[in-house]
């Protein structure tokens, strides 16, 4: 996954943030000071939300890759 990719979120973030759509765009990596290294800032349903790096490994689907 990389900045600009269009992704389909799993049910967890969709429900937690009360989104109307499962589609999100990866905006940027947000650095962390622990072993997780970074989180993702994504744009979904007209708002910016922070998601953990685990979206890369929990079944999140890439709909369209950025160039």
C-alpha cells in the first residue's frame, strides 16, 4: 500500500467511524515512536481519519493503485 491508493476498508473502521462508504484514499503515513513505526491518514466519507498500520494486513483491499 502506498500514498494515493484507493482502498476498501473492512467492517471495523467502517462501523467505528460511522462511515457511509467503505472506500478510502491513503493520504500519508504518520510516524510513531514505537515498534509500529507509522499509522495511516486516510480520507473517507468526506473526512480525514487515522488508521493503524494493521490495515495493510487485515484484509483491506486495494481498489486502485496510485502511479
